[in-house]
C-alpha cells in the first residue's frame, strides 16, 4: 500500500512523485490519491495539473511548493499570459520541440548567453539539453509553470491563438473534457467555450445552429400549406438520427444525454459480463473492438465511422450461442461452416431491430459474411461494394478468434504472425487485401504500441464480478487477460503461457495467495511480478505479502483504473524481453520518418533504413539506435539525413544488419532530428 513514487511507464502519468510527496506530507488527503490518478489518465495530463483541476490546491501553492523542491522559481499563469517573447527566440525554438517538451522560452540574455524557459517538469534534463542545443545558449535556467499555461503560451505565440489563455484564466474546471484541435486537456472545454470554424468562442446556449434553424423554418410554415422540400429533409434527418447522434445531441429539458464514450463503455461492460459465462469466449468482443478501433484509426476513418464499427464489434455475437459461433475465417476455411453461419448471422440485427443503431453498425453486422470476390452472403456484394465497416469487422473477428480461442477451427491458438499468415491465404477472396495488410502492419510492426506486443495479465480471483470489472479495464488498455479461479488454475495457466504480471486475491478457494506466490517462485516463471488485490486488509497480511516478494498490495475496494495503472508501472519496471531481429517496412503516410527514427533509437536497433519516393531514395545506417552514416542522392552524412527527413510520402524498410558501421556523422540522433525540424520550420515561415 506504499505511495512511493514509481517511474513513468505504461500508465503514462507524469508527476506521480510530486503527488506522492504531497500525500506523505499531508498536503493532499490519501483518500484522494486514486481520484487524482484517474483524472490524470482521463485528461491525459500530469498529476500536478489534475490536483489543480480538482481544486485540491491553488496554483500559487502548488507552483511554490514544486519550485521549492527543485530550488528554482515559478511563473504563474497570469504573468505568463502577459509575457512578451522576442520573435527571434521563437524562431530558434521550433513549435514541435516546445510541444514535445511541454516547455516554452521566455527570455534570452545575449550578453551572458543565458536562456530562461518555463517547463511543466523541471526535473527533465532533456528540456535543458534540447533548449540549449536549439538556441546555442551557454546556460539554461528552467522555471516551473503550470502545464496548461505552457500549452496556452505555445498556442498564443506560435499560432496567435489567445483562446486557451482566456479559458485558463476564466477559472473554469476541466474534468475529462478535451480540445478537438490539439487533443490536449483544456480547462473549461464544453462548459465555457466551444470550437467554431477552428476558433474558440464562448458558448452561448446548449442548442445547435442547425436545430435552431430547423425550429425557425417550422414556425414559418402555415398549418394549411405543405412545408417546402428542404423542411421535409431536415425533419427526416432530425427524426431519423442514429442512436450515437441522439446521445450526443444537446440536452433538451429532461432528455437523457450521454456521450458516445459512455454509450460504448456501457456496451463493453455488459457484453463482457455476458461473455464471462463461457471461458473460451470471455473478452472476445472487447478484443474484436480493440482491433477494429486500431484498424479504423490507421485507415483514418472519421470518429462517427469508428464509433459505428465499435458498436458492431461489441454486438456481433449477441443472440448467438457459443456452440453456434462462426467467423468469416471459418466459412472461408471450411465450406461446411457456411450454412451454420447463414442461420445465425442476422441474430444481432433481429434482436436489436427496435434500436436505432448507427448506419455504420447496421451495415457492418449485416454484411460481415460478404466475400471480397462476391461469393459471400446475404447480397453477394464484392470489393468496395461491401461496407468498409463490414470488411474491417470480418478481419478483426477472425484474427481474434485465431489468436485467442484454443477451440477455433484450426484447433490451436495461433501466434499473431501465424494468424496473419492464415488470413493472407484468403486475401482477395474472402477478405479485403488492404484491411489484412493493415492488420499485419499493426500487429507485427515495430511501432510503440503494436497489438502483437501487448502484455498478458493473469487475474486470480474466485469472484466473477471482480474479475469482469478488471478485465474490461485491462483489455481496454491493450492487455491480453487470462482468468483463473484457484491456485491450481493459476499454476496451469503459467505453465501453458508466459505472463507479464499477475493480479491475485489472497483469499482463494484452495489455499491463499501467499501459497500461490511461494509456488510461483519455485516454478519456471519465478520472475513474473505478482501484485495482491484483496479484501484481506490486516496489517500482518500486508507485511507477509511484501516480505514474500509481492510487487504491490492493494486493498479492496479499489478503482480498476488505478489497479491497471499500478500493474502498468510494475510491467514497465520488469527487464525488457529479448526479441529476434526482423525487418520492418511501411508507408510514410502511416508513420512519419521522425517517428520511425525515434522508435529505432529507443529500441537501439541496428540496420539500414531505406526510404524511397518515386525517383528519390536514400539510406540511413543505424548502429545501436544511432545514425552513423547516410546517403541521399549526391548528399552524404548529416546533410543526407536532413534531405531524407524532408520526405513525407513514400515507403520505408529496415533491413536488420549486425555488422559494425563507422560513425562518420558524429552527431546524436535527437540533435539530427532537432536540426531537421528547425530547417523545415524556417522554410515554412
């Protein structure tokens, strides 16, 4: 139950160390610890920003406290809003760099070559180093400021947009609202301000312009006359709105109004609870939705399109028993599965026909058994005649079944690469080749959060309700979840497969969690971390668990989101897994070159990164994550790197190479990226 600070890993919550100190010193109540963490996750902000948004401390109190810890000064939001900044200084520090570091330059003393900046995290040495390199300063002084104020300053001085500062200084509360423009947490969004044509304006009242115009038109039509055609059309749009559209409409009187996120999360929880009844299908629909979301985002579908596909993913098995469950891959692999599929495929649509589901969801559910070659059912559609949502759902459902269910049509659970190979056999016939290729790129690529590299968690608890809530939260964060009800089940699970973390109750049916921990330490998975999540709150039990080597001891009731965050930090502290070298390729429209280079640098990869766009082509030679040499046309060395980084379209491919490469450039990789960004910014001015 220690509140000791842990390094930022999977949970991506910054500032936990400050929160820990504030709790230990009694400045923040321990009972509010979980609330701060959950709020930080939802708003994707720091723990310090969440403390301010929740009103637990004033800005001046928190900034003064933080500045005292790091022996520096602080700059309040009001002063930062009034500060003038030399345009020359803004030209030296690219906007992308300021946003990435959450730091902003405020003053440069040319006489002493001293740069003053404000940063949300003054302990980050990267802020000082990157700012020093960008400006050529001899010394960099870092002062602390509020995260939201720094982002507002970036918007004001780089984008000439003072809206964020106006919102911040209005004193509005943030909670879980976010800006649609920058995806940054913005205080007061949706309460005080809204976005119109890319600009922030004060919200006047909770009624849309379209609804107001429709109401005015209806008032102007005499009762004895037929309304004009456009009024009919508008009325049809209003009365025929999908459920997603209705739920996001402004509240009218006592109408129920919830966000799409709430609606989708409710579907997720309910379907997951239903699927808990079968051990082979538990969490199936949640995993299908997770893959659909990744595919939708990579294909760059609109948010309503993605939401519609997610609804279909959650509902595609409703009304279908486990014994009747058939996937599009089953039908493609074995023609005898076609008739069983025809008998049950329409069950979800029939059961929910009284619900105004989004059109995207209805199409996906109805046509997921169509084939790309036109030989499917129910309408024998082919190619792009098949709704894209149906093409995505059929691939996602088939992939999850192959990788998660041991009783699938092939009789064994496949590794991600083997599952992609199985789907490849039916590209262009049963499945859309482009969607299958996208899936392979997602699950087998070397990206930061690829699905094939997700962590596996084993939850050991005899209570189905407890495990269902945890499973929803873990799966939503990309984990593969395995459930065990007893020590015997848990030991069998760890014998069959490797797990990254175990979350166990102490009170088990065939012993206690301490027995499980002791037996694990004697098994082949002796190093797998285990954290207790238990109703056993006696201090003796806490001490015993920690003495036996448990990574954490959390007493119920506890927020599932916080449990997932703690497990994520535990996984992040574990030694990295060794993986074999393999090539990776992709499109620059899918992943930008700076992102590719950062991934290779962080992973300390070696090899040749080849980039091409029509007649233009170049190579960068990596050694342990550093760029040692490069060629691009007639350019060589660092200039070749800068030339290659101008490319925003084309293809890239990494060829693993363990041979040594002489470092002829001699410049750190992050400095090369920074200089390339600076040159591009100058060209765009």
